[in-house]
């Protein structure tokens, strides 16, 4: 009987696992080539995975809410209409990762616990259904679970991490090296001039306890959805990793407003695209990054990684109220029209939940347009592992002093605030302030006679 193994594909440069959220086919169902087979969710985006072969679905190795690693076999497709294989039968080769899980869960010991493990630990860490299941069956307490240094995205504990922990009980503690280290400050008995930064530590972060809130009568309790949990985890991690500083600059964008009003209809007629302020602002940011390349960096331990590419992430609100950050790749190689097309396409795909994993990977600097909500300024949180983010405030008509050769006078100008948050470990106030000032200079110097 010819069988095709369906494996979990690589879905981004930093994505190592995915949660099975829904099977679109049941065992015994016919499946066409490239027909959607299963829905999966990563910490980046939700996706439908198409079948890599046509035939009959005969086995599923993972069920809903279980976590699979990239490369794991998740299903078998029979291409010659062979007999259906029940999930409980082991007649086909099983991935090593699945064998390890079955061995651990089958070999219950006196350590087994009857209590359920919470989704989130006291430190705010999220634990996947598979990790919680193993912890419950192996009697791993929450305090032990919190002590495991995860190797997953944002320090998350993976299946391998907890299996290693279980195997090492009674031996030397296992300290895993994380690909995405979460920095924490080691607790000290007294203040010191420079507190050490510990990668993947379990001191300060694990000692933070979230308050337990008792709902009042009539209160509504709404559980966070999966994406909101991931956003919350990422934001808390970022504030712990990076000491945030924000610099503010006010920019006169009257020339930009007048130029856009004059050209937006012709632009839409010629390009078939609407011309918003966002691509014009991104163009100025890209120019400033070229002038100050040390803004376009990332931090890994004590190393500074200077990025060659300029990939601009644009924070985008989804209809659900959640946030996602699609990325304009190599924005420095695009003209204004190219940036406008990229902005519109990514925003449309985000609203329609059609972003691909690669659309939200590789950002080196992020822009957040808080002005779209009527806000004049904001203090955005850095999108790790980047070191800076720029919030764009609302454009407003303001009275201003206008200097002319004939003297000063009061006039109506279009102005906006730029709020630049940056990682003070590697970006000092001088660099952070000069950068946002340079962005404002490019905006104020916009050529009113420019052609697109």
C-alpha cells in the first residue's frame, strides 16, 4: 500500500513548532492534491496546510490542540485507496518525537499528579496543551515547570525541553540554550552600579507574580484568544528585555498634505492604488535609517547584529482587535509607488487573514500608526528582536509661527508628532533623538513639486 507522509513544513525563519487547531479532513476521507488538509497556528500567524498528495487520509499523528515540531509527520495519505489505519494502531513508521511522547506518557510513575496544570504560569509564561499534558502525567509541579529554560520562541517551553527535564530528574539541572533569549535582571541584595543581564535566567522574571483578580457580581469574564495571549506574552517579554526610552519630535508636514491632495486622484487612476500618508512616511524613515544604520540592529546576548537589509514592519490592527506586523522587505530598494503597493497589499491581506508566514518575518524596524485612531502620540513597545519602533501621530491643523524674509507671522500648518521608542542598551539618547529628528527633517523638506 503506497503511503505518503505529510510533514509539518517550515513556516518562517524562527518558527519551530505549530499547534493543530482543526483537521479539515477525517480519517477515511478522500483528499485532493493541494486541497486544504489541516489548520495550524504558530506564534506568528494561522495557516491552512494543503495536502501534498491525492488519496485517502488513513492516519493522523496529532489531534486538535496538540503541538507538532517542524518536520514531524502529522498524517499519512494512502494513494491507492488502502485500508484506513486507526490512530491507535502502530502499523506505520511513527516520528521520533511522537515515540518519545508516547514513551513518557505511558511510563507513569509515583510522581503522577491528579491536578491540572494552568495554561499560564505565575510569571506569565504560556504552556502548550502538549507540555501541560506531559507535566500532569509526570507530576511536574508548576514551580518545576517555571524553572525550565525554554528553547522555543520567546523562551517558551517546548516538548523537548520538558522531556529533557523529566529525563534529568535527580541529576544535574538541565539548562537549555534558547535561540530567542529572554533577558532578566538577577536579583541583588543591594543596588549596584550595573546590574548583570542574565540570558534565560529564572531569577527576577520567575519571581514576578500576577495579581489574582476576584470578579464582582455581574462582571463578564472573557478568556483571551490565542493571538491575544501571544501578543501579551511578547509585550511583557519586550519590556523585560529592553530598557525603553522614548523621544518625541513634532514635524510640519504641510507640504506632504498639499502634495498628496493634489496627486492622489491621478495616482489612483494611473496605479490602481490609493495613496495614503503611510508610504510617504515610511520612505522618510528608510532614508533616516540609511543615515543612522545603528538603528537597524538586533541584540543577541552581548553581540550587536547590524542588519544589511532594511525591512519595515507596519503594525496593523485586525478586525478582531488583535495586532499583527506584516513586513515590507527591502524597503530601501522600492520607490514611493512600490512602497505604496506593498503597504496596501499587506494591509488588505492582514484584514482578510491571508498573510503568509513569510509576510511577517524578518522585520528590522517597526512603524505604528497611532494617528489612524485619532491619537496624537504614543509610547510604543519595541517589537523584539528589533531595537526601535516609531509611532506616527495624527496629522492636525495647528497655528504656528512661520518665518519669512519679511518677518514672522502666524499661519495654519499641518503638524504631527513622531514618538521614537528605542532599546537603551544599544541606542543612546543622542542616536535615538537624532534619528527621529532626521525623519522629521525629511518630512518637512518634502518637495511639493515632486513627480511620482
